[in-house]
C-alpha cells in the first residue's frame, strides 16, 4: 500500500520538502548534489535528486524529534 511505509522519504532525516506540505515530494540530501546538464538552457548545474514523499530506499535515517 502506498503511503503506509514508516520508512518513507517524508519521514527521513535526509528529506527536504519542496514546500510546507511534505507529502508533495522534495529532495534527498543523503549525498552531495550531482551535476546535471540542462539541455534547453545549455548549462550545467548541481542538484539534489528529486523524490516523492512515498518513495523509500536502503539509506533511511529517522528524523530527530519527529519532523
């Protein structure tokens, strides 16, 4: 079932929400940003991976103090 995993991104210490509502997704800050080439802008930028709040991985670390 989606959204019922207690070890999902929205409950992880490394997750930074896009906005006030963590359920909308955000970025994973577990590792440094990666270089990304933006084709239309023809430039390279650094960015953290985008994740959905319900995603999960093997690097989960519980948030300090709940949220």
